[in-house]
C-alpha cells in the first residue's frame, strides 16, 4: 500500500490525464521521459547545485520556542520562506526549467494567481535565458501590482486572462490554450501538484526536497527522522506535497492539511475544497473540486490568493478520502491573527497562505512531547498591504 | 445502423454545424436545429456549455458563458430535446466537456441520449485510454458513437489506435489550435489532409477548426468526407441573430 501515484498517475480514485487530444503529444512526451530525465546523474547534479547556490538550500528547520511554549507542544518551522523569491515555489520551477531544457523547449509558459509562481518562473527563465509568458487573471493583475512589476523586471511577458472570472482558474485555462496553440517549442511550468499526469507527481518530486531535508534535520535535533505530525496549508497543495512526500508511507507520522475556509465553510465564500468539493475533472485531473450540481466549476474565495483555487491536487484528494490525512479549515480571520502572532512571538512574518497552517493550534490540541513540523511555505512581504488594511497598521 | 453511420455512407461531402445550446437565447435550440435541417445541413453538434472550455477559443468561450448565464444546464437541454425526433431526422451529436457528463452520471447521461435519439458524443477531454477502460461499455450499451479527435501532431501509431477504437468518423482538427483561431488553410493543412487520406483508415474523417466559408469547406473536403463549422457559425448568429441560419449556409454551399 502506497500513497504515491501509480504509473497511470492515479492516487487511489484521483488523478489521470483528462486532456484534449491536442495536448496529448506534449503531455505524453513529458510523461514518457520525466522519471528517466530526473534520475540522470547530470540532472540531479545540476538541480542540487542550483538549489544550494541559487535558492539557498537547505532551508533551516527552526525550533520555534516561544510559539511552542504558547501552545504547549514542540513546533518546528521548515523555513521555505528563506528560499530565493520568498517561497517554496522556486524548488519546482528550477526542476522544471531543467526539464524543459532537456526536452529541447525554448519557450516557457506559466499560470499565476497571486504572482508567486509567476515570479518564480520568470526568475528561472531569466537565469536560463528563455522566453517567458505568464498568464494571470485580469483581476489578479490589478490586485498584485508589485509581483506584476517583478515579473516584468525579470523579462517576462504578463498576459491578462480575460475569460470567466479572470482569476487563477482562468489563467490556468489560458496557459493550457497557449500550449494547445504552441505544441512544439513550448513547455508549460505548472505551479502546483495539479493538472494532468505527470504534473502532480513531477511537481511533488521536485518539492520533495522539503521532507528529504526535514528528515535529516530532525534526526540531528530530535534523534529521530519522523515527527509526530507534519502540517501544511493546501490550495493546490505543492508545499504540502513537498513536506508530506517522504512521510506518506510512514503511518506513525500524522498528516495535517489546512484549507482556507474564507469567511466560513457555510458562508458561500470559501475555498475549503475537501469540505465543499465533489469528485470531478479540473485542468485535466480527476480530483475533488468545487462545482455546481450541473458540473460547472465555481469560484472559490479566500483572503489568501495562493489558496484561492476551486480544486486540490489528486494526492490530497486521496489523502482526504482514504482518511490518511486530517483536513482542517481555517477562516480568514483566524489565519490573519495567527500570522500576526507568529510575527510577534518569533520575529517571522509569514505569508497569509502559511498563516492558515499556523492557526490550527487554537483548536487542534497536541501532546506536550509531540513533535509538530509546519511548512513555513512563504514569507509575508507580498501580503503587507493585506496585513496593513486588515489590522489598520 | 446508427444515423451517423448511415449518413457517412451517402455519396456526398458532409456539412456539419456546431452551435452552443442556450445561445444566443435560452430557447433557441430547437429553432436553430430546424433551420439547420431545412437548409440541408447533414449533421449537427449540439454544444453543452461548460464553465472552463479548455479547447475553445474566445468565440465559443463567450457563447458558453452566455449560455450558462442564460440558465442552460444538462437537465434543461435534455428537456428541450425530448421531442426532437418528431421533427429532426439528421444525425445529432452532443459535444461538451466531461465534467458535466460525469456529474449527471455517465450511465444516466447515455441512457437519456438514447431515449431522446442522440446518435453520438464528442468529449474532447475524455481521452482514449480512460474511455476504453471505464466508459466504452456504457456508450455501446446505449448505442452511442464516441468520436475521437486527431491533430497534425498525432502520431501514426496513435491514429491507428484511434481508428481501431472508432465506429463512426474521426474528427480531424485542422491545425494545432483552439477553436476559431485559424485564419485560413495553407500547405501544412493540405499536406496533413493528404497524409491522413493515404493512411486508408477504416473510419471516414471529418475536418474541424478553421472552416468558415465555401473556400475552406472545399479545401477541407478535398480529401476528407466532411467538415464541421463552429466558431464562424456562432459569430454569424451573434451578429445576425438566431433566425439567420439560411444566410450562413448559403455562403458555404
């Protein structure tokens, strides 16, 4: 029994590749080669070197003493916020840009919501001198001006997605349409563990460096590789997949996924997919997603743009359905409060996405000697305006 | 024999039209179908609108969004079509995306299609492998022909697999593109049309994407059995109204 993807890209009932035939050659090219390419020694060497010298890995595993004391348990923070560009997203874009080069692609496309993945993609394209086009919802472009400017400074073209609700879901649709129209020279760098097989597995593998390091670091600090719990926020779920990866098949490690409840699960303004979603197809993957009875995909809501996605990666859908993962949802208000609290207790300003994971301790109690590792997936710089408005700072 | 198979045996080039159900107005479905039949159209793809139509360009996206805003649903479309076979005798194909079909229930959806007299299904995001493993038996039980797409990038091996799995026609996408995104046909298309014709597939092919007038229709049907027009037709009824079908068909043949 494993919680990893099988060779058809299924996690239990979820996953697969529900793509139009126009995408088949691109996706098949990637599917048939990704594992082999990733395992080549030259690939591994280049990937590890860039993670070390360019991204700044390994990121610290930090024992948060004052935060731990407040909640009466041992809390470690995996400091992905210290990665270059400010979040874990760059682990995946480094991996995929190397993959694109080996596949002979010279044009890169990506989707972005808040702009974090767009910035991480524009960054690696600048690094490798490749053309970069980022699709971003027209509404998000207005909301996230600093990240739009960053992408432009890095040489990327930002194209507004004008269709549908003009947010992340539609930016993803536009990126997929671009790939249909440019099937030969283009690689699509998806930013999360979503999309058709092999993306969820490939992105999880690139992000798995998070749990690989955590195991070594925890052994040094606690004398054991396995914590009692790993905790991460889940939108599409790439930072969570990275932290869970090497613990998926270790049953003594509890897996906790934290989703965005927005203004409350029953408010009609929420992004808690496990609670509100049903099985269906989104962006080429069979997974849980928020939709109408008629099967139209609906628009989620969260104060955090990074969790504002109507689906969830198929790995997480399977963790939910199988009961392997414990799913908790946290409101805007509780997340914002937790973000402010961590800032004051530890001197670390977290991203609002990450703040959701930090907010569970008010209600989810742990034993005093439990070791809980939280993925501190991103820093809060990008969210400063939201914090300023919310707390009237 | 299914109406699609019968139609494919006729000794003529087939003209097939796509329109989005519920567009421009929610109750235009039957009127558009009647006009298409009266003007000699051979076959129709009725589009079931979806919120996230990945394979479609701006024209069909906009018509889908408008149709959904008008209140179109799977249930309502089936209701509108319940007596369609009293007046419409040409082959009818439902075309859409897989999620709404999955939510309706694949078996219930297929049963309803048979009850109404739908002859075939085109679900671009239901791929060959998933279809054969999980859904083929259900489609066949209700006498529905599933139509697969191929593109200029589809390998010969895969075209052979798709040909083997098909029992009606193959939908040949004219170029690597979303719908409504091509201005005309060049040598690339003509080479592709010839290459596929030379493969001697057991299923006839019908070309779609990029057909908009008499010239492109003639080019698309030089080597293939027929052609499908979608975006150009939607554009026409957007500009000229849902009662202007005859005017459009006259420009094609």
